[in-house]
C-alpha cells in the first residue's frame, strides 16, 4: 500500500515537536481518555507511534499501533527497537482491517479525516466497533466539520489550510505543514450529519463531540490572545463513541 504519508515520516515528527497544535491535541486527547491503567488499546492511524508510545508509557497494558503507511510503521517499529516499550505495529487500512482482538479502547488521532465519503467512514467505524469489547470506547480527533478556511490563519500554530473545496458530503482540504521541509496532505472534512449517521450505522449507540481545550500551562506560556485564532475557528475536534 503506497500512501501520501510514505515520504513524510521524519517531517511529521518535526511537526509534532515544533507545531503548537499538538499541544492542544495531546491535552484534549488524554483528558478524554481518562484512566488507561491496564487497558488494551488499538491505536489507529498510529503514524510513527507518537501516541502509541505515550499510551503505553502512561500505563496501558498493551498497545497495538495500526497504520496504512508501511513507511510510517517502519519508523514506529524502529523507535520500538531503539527504545522498547512493548508495543506492536501492523500495516492495515482501517477501512479493510480484520478483527485483531477485543480491545478496551480504540484511539485515533487523525484517521476519520482520511475517509473520502460516508461509505468509507462507515467501513472504518464498523471495523473499529468490532475490535472493541462490549463496554469499549473509541476516542478520536478529526477534522472539525465547522472549520472555515477564510475565517483565520493558523500558520503560527504550525500549519496552513491551503484548499477547502466543497463536495456533496463535505470538503476536500489540503493542509500545508510548516516544518523545516514543508509538506502537503489531503484530508476530508465530512459534514457533521455524515459523521453522526455513520457512527450509528457502524453500531455505536452513543457519541459525543468535544471541543479542543488549551492546557492551562500553554495559556500561561503563550498568553490567552495567542490561542484566539484557533479557538474562533478550530480545525480539529474530538469525538468519543461507545455502546
Ligand atoms: C496525521 S498522521 C497521525 C499519526 C499519529 N496518530 C499522530 O498523531 O502522531 C495520520 C496517519 O494516518 C494514517 N492513515 C491514513 N489513512 C489511513 C487508513 N485508512 N488506515 C490506517 N491509517 C491511515 C497515515 O498513514 C498517517 O500515518
């Protein structure tokens, strides 16, 4: 499987280290997860394993990372080899992923925004649902259906949305990551109604949207004004699904 992330690897790591959006993403994600001690977690769209490693280090009993890009999985595996935390990584497209086990939690920091339409979104969510135990939860961060390209400039946070083209189920967007070697990625910003019906069709009974939160330390460090452009027009949003 060749994907748009195959040539990105180390540059994406730069974004995680230098960009300001990961500060918000990490805080909101872990706040929603709550206590993960002893949990079995399937970390989808794991990329280079940034969150897979943190999840294990924060107390998960077992973390399996999944990504469609064999190059990203190669980076994740080499990090595991160099500094083992006990994680396993496998290459799968979540839209066609088999049953890999019964997990307490599935996580995905940026996966659903690669579903180009409702049909693919339902396939991803159904495969996630069948990999969870009865009381399992799916916690994810995805493209905010309410984001508008012309409302604010997000460059100071490490990325720029350079295209937002409407189609019947949402928008096709292009994002430029402003790292030392900038790179562009295409994502899909599907409508909120498409998400909500796909979640139900996939078998989840409950879901809730959560606005991204700025950690108090980041407000202290950068000042409240610095975050206003993001808060007025957040490009991402969190979602929690359960039975
Ligand atoms: C923005 S990166 C996020 C990586 C990681 N979650 C993080 O936050 O550092 C998105 C990842 O999603 C992966 N991806 C895209 N579509 C996918 C799919 N259908 N199935 C599995 N992984 C996918 C990409 O290869 C890429 O590594």
